[in-house]
């Protein structure tokens, strides 16, 4: 394999990883908070977690 191609792949890896991590964080944050809330005591109903009051 060409060393230049390997160098480019290693150089581009962090950028690709961070792009995917950003998407996962963006779409996973609210569901994570809801799951954590559902496991707390006393156990709330989903409507209590989603309502503003």
C-alpha cells in the first residue's frame, strides 16, 4: 500500500470520528436524559418526564 495513502487515512481518521461522534451526541442526548429519568426513584411516567410542569 502507498505510504501517502496510509498517511492521508491516518490524518483524516480523527475528522471522520468527530463528525460521527457529533451526530451520535446530537441525536442521542435527549433519549439518554429520558432513560436516566425513567430509572430514577420514584419512577415517573413518560408523560411526567415530557411535560413542562
